[in-house]
């Protein structure tokens, strides 16, 4: 019975897409993404992939997380610094120093005294936001407590109000630790969100990317027992073996990923299904989804 | 400078509260909760505390999570079953079988064949929702993608539309695993949310409580590598030593907690500060907060 329903839904979705609208789809969102044509998937440039290799775990297993850095016009000041830090191998031998439950995992130099490489420049707080895109916001949603609206722009979750837009703190997003303003952080201290979207941080801290693979190696680390989830002892910290841009790795070691274009018909159907689940498990569709409940599908490149 | 601002805010808040309104408060939300008078804290009845003792970790350290069960009118069919299961010591020797990143930790009988104790009764799906409360919804918010509105009622996050309301899937909330409808689950299979609020589950599964202590022992468990985060091998599962109602434990072993009343002036000030952070780190207040970003403060009883 379930298989028959799913096949029927495929026919419906196909007819609807040819008419340029999004029809109700009884497939699960993941099924819709998996069935998207190759043309709807976008290769992620190796120069936008930051590869984080933690020290192996207690059983000797490798632990790699991969971060996709944001494209322009987002946060390019900090991202330039991050490229410089990775090329200088600055993070090698640093550590994960803070894991706060339902909040963030943070890494960098625990001593806060390691000199930064040449070429690190402060990024202005004006780069926390961008000009509101004139068009191209997918899964646009005005019913949000946080702003005039939210949605996905060029593959990234944004909020917007007036003539400005900004990336938002969804699960897995990566941001730049900082001291009190006017400091904006250099990019040397980074964190990843591992809990419910802490949207109060939006526009207050720079976001620079998101974890697209291996987040479990960060999110399942032991929580720190000191204030803000910092570890009490150095022994509790997880060492970072190396952090590199994928484009700086030998071709054979270079990971490759692609993401579902948020401008595609497949993504529109996927987002609609995230907001209105009709697959077999569900009785009542939610009728909507906040932007952090529409994660962009990512997969290893084929 | 920060200390001076904080002292000034205390005076402001006090004046505003005596006039019955919520003034802007420059204290952090946690500071507001910590300063709440004793009368604003409500003791949680021991018969509503479900104590989950996992097997000790590899270093021999105890791992205890404590779940607060919902009061009436929420989900009392499943909660009656959960009391029966705990009294029958049914969970002792079962295990955590599934950990899916940014989603749920699930526990129960991995064989799915262990007989249930006498007295377990199916709960009707009508108990997924309750009648809309006529009043008493704190941090009420109409700007939500999910319903007509959301807020906190008698200490619990709810959504509502028309004449019905329902508890919502925030981080830490505990729900009842089930098979396809019309099954509603017995309460023997439970899960806790460990990621961004999966609001598409609201009204589709019974919620019965929330983890109020020790969630890190669940959220930091290794993720399962099979579909839906199930573990591949029995050895990966975390054994459950015992699950008891606190009221069934000897007085000396009984944990005790209290929560900040969502009907109190302190909670109103706390919720306002969650939506509009003015403490030193923040430059731009968010201007709002979804209900899952207003977690109810809980502390050990004093």
C-alpha cells in the first residue's frame, strides 16, 4: 500500500512541476531529494571546504568533520582569515576546548596566546549582514518571531528585515568566537551549533559556514563541566590533528560534496514536504517549517 | 562598566515589576532566573520524576538522567503506562538502541518482544491534543510557522490552533515511540529530542515529559550508524541499569527539583530577556523567540 502511494505521488509531482507549481507530495523529504535530477545538484568547490581532522578516538578510529564555507556576499572578511589560518596550518595541535549541551562545540587555541599568522585582518561588524536579495529566497516564511521573514538564499538560511539580510544560527552552522564588541573575532576561534537554533546570536556574531559531514564527531563529544561548557582539565580537550582547505590537500585525499540547489524545483518540493509531511508515519502535517527545519540536502559527489 | 549596568538594570526591573509590566532588563536570562524569589519556584512532585540510571561509563562514572513527566491534562494515558512500567521495573536491563544526530535518542527493549506488564492500556490518539486553555499562556507568540500560536502553559511548551492545544517537540522533550497509525505506542519505547526542535512530530506522537537533568548522558552518546541512527551491533547499545519513579526510591536516594513558574513575574522577565538579549555580549536583540528558545528554568530543590 505504501509503495503504491509513493508511485502515485511521483506522477503527481512530475505533472505539477511541469506546470511550475509545487503539488502535495506523499514522499518523504529525503526521498524527494534522492530522486532529484543531477542538474539540481551543485558541486561544492574544494576551496570552500574546510576539513577538520580531530585526533583519532580511543579505539583509533579517524574523526573527520567537513565544513562548507559561505560564498560571497556572506562574511568574506572572516573567511579570508580562515583561509589564511588553514594555509598556515595554524590550527594543527590546537583543540576542542568547549562543549556546551544544546548550544555549541568550540575549538581553537586553549591558551589564547598563540600568535596569529601574518595577514589576519579584523572584519567589520557591517559584514554581519548583507543587502536584502531582490529575489531568489526559497522556502520564504513570514511567520517567524525573529524578523520580517526568513528563507534560503543561494543555499544558506537567512533572516531579513528592512533592507538587510543575515545568515542564521541553525544546527550545524559554524561561527566565529569573539570577545565583547567592538571585537568581531578573527576566525581563529570557531564554534559549531549542536542544539536548538540559538537565534539570539544572529547578527551578533559572524557565521562563516556549516558542518556538512561528520558533525557526530563534534556533537557527541563529552560536555564540559565548567561554566559555558569549557573543560576543567587540559586532558579532557580533544586534540585537533590538522585543519586544511580541501583544495590544499592532495587530490586523492580531497573530499568532494554536492548540495541540492535551493533554486531548483526539487528543493521546492523537498521544502514543501518538510513543512507538510504526508509519508506514512504522519497523521497531521505541521503546516509550516522554520528555516532551520529545512536543512539543505548534501551528499558525497558522484 | 558591566557591573554598573547590571546594578542599574536590577533597579529598573524592580520598579517595572511593581507596576505590573515587563521592563527592558539588561541582565542575562539566567541572572533573572537566579534572582527570582522563592515564591516563584515550584517544587516538582517526586511522583512526576522518572529517574533513568544508565550503566556506568567506561571510567565507572554514574550516568543519571531525570525526566519530569507532564501533569494533567497532558498525555495521561501514556503516563499511566509509564508509571506501571517503572513500578514493574520493566526497563531494567533494556538499553539505548538508537541515537540519530540532530534528532533523537531512543531506549527500550531492543528485541521488541519483551512482554509488557499487566495493566498497560492503549492511549487514544485524541490525547495528542488538549482543549485550548482559556488563559494562562506565557510568552505567547503568534509569529510561528507551525500553528495559530505557541507559548508556555503550566510550565510546558505548547502550540495551538482553533480550539485545541498540544505539547511541542523542543530540545529535551520526551516522547513515545510508535508504529504506523493507528498505533499510538504504549510508553515502553521512549525517546528524547537532542537536536533542533522537530516540530513536524507535534500532534503525530505523544509527548510525555522532558529531561531536566543529565541530558548530556544521552545527547553525547555515540551516534548509531544504521538507518535512523540505530546501532549496528548489540555491543554498541548503552545498557539501562534501572528506571524508577523518584517516589519509589528510598528518600535518601530521591532527587528533588523545582522549576520557575511560567505564571510568575520572574518568568515573564526571563522570557522577555530570552527574546531581547541586552547583556554585555549582545549588540542586536532578536526581537522574539520561538517557544523552544524559552526553556523553563529548573534547579535542584533547596
